[in-house]
């Protein structure tokens, strides 16, 4: 119960990594608000996890009013806000020479601007709470190894994650005087719904494993475990950092052998 009596908002919490974080946080004693644009999935997720300790608030993170609203709702429902996980993110595949301005803007609006807007609203609340005597909170941004490496046909996604890494540092420095910490998680290949389609393709799976020294695709629950660590007291002296969970990929300068059974 590492997060006993903590209150958390998880954006993009209706699916994938965000959903895994929501489940783990509730299991660790937290009260959770799932913030997502997918109302049907968000309502169902909150009910399935715990109808009392987990609630859903429909949120478009790229809208200032929604960002302010979800923070206000979390505090109305559970009286405070201790943890924000900025997990909402989208992708759009197109080559650099061909991507449309509207698609570039749409991805950055969610992935980067959304993290800024909800992060700022949450931080303002956390600062007020610190001044009122509540222990400092924590903000966790969901970055990616693509903040460091890049994919040619994922231009806005890679740019947004690079920007998110720098936003994390700025937030950490700005909030340090209040004891509020800001860190990021940089997942590698994780078995979310998006990757499941790739994972079922033998050759595509082989390509992923060839650049993953640990020889397997990660699970959302493994990222959730890091989110628990960064939200809790065990990481009390860590701020402004990105924890990369990539099976060793960023340290690899070539490829590794792939066992035949791994692609079955």
C-alpha cells in the first residue's frame, strides 16, 4: 500500500499503460480519477477497478477548461490532489516531407500541450496544498525512448516526446522550492493495443526483438510499477529525471540475435 490515502489523476487512463497505472494505484491504496476523451471506456474502467475509489472525468487535455475542470473534480471527489500522471498521447504516421500541419498540431496539442495544461493546473493545486500544510505531490509525465531516438514516419510523436522531456526538467526546477517533484517514464516497446497488431506479425515482432537486449516486449504493468515508485516516498530525492524502461534498447548500437521460439 505504497500510495495509501493519495489522490491521483491519470490522463489517458481508459486504455493501455494509463489503465494499468490506474489499476496499480488503486491496488496500492490511492484514490484515482481517470481522465480521458473515451467516455464509454473510461466509465467502464473506473467501475471495473473500484466504483468508490476510482472515478472517471471526461477530459480533453488540450483544452484549458477541461484541464482545470479535471483537477477541480478530483479535489471535489476526493478532497485533494497528490499525484498527476500525464499519460494521454496519440500518434500520426506520415513521412517528414508529407505530414500535414493539422496532423502535426493535433499530436502536439495532446501529447505536449496537454501535459503542460493539466500539469500546470495540478501544480497550482499542489502548491496551494503545500502552503496549507499537506505534503508535496508528484507529477509523472509519460515520455518515450523516442525522446532520444526517432522514427522517420512519426514526426510529431517524436517531437512531442522530446519536448516532454524538457518540460519535465522545467517543471521539476520550478516546483522544487515547494518540494513537488516532476519526473518522466520513457517506455520502449510495450504490449499495448497499438503494439498488439504489430506483435502478431512474425517479421515485425522479430524486428522489435532484434533491437531489445532483454529479448521480449514489455508489459503495461511494468510501466505501472515505475509510476508507483515515482509517486511514492521511495523516490523522494528524484526529480527532473526520465526513467527509461526499454529492455536495454537505448544502450544498443547494433542488433541482438532473436531466438526462433520468441517469434512463434
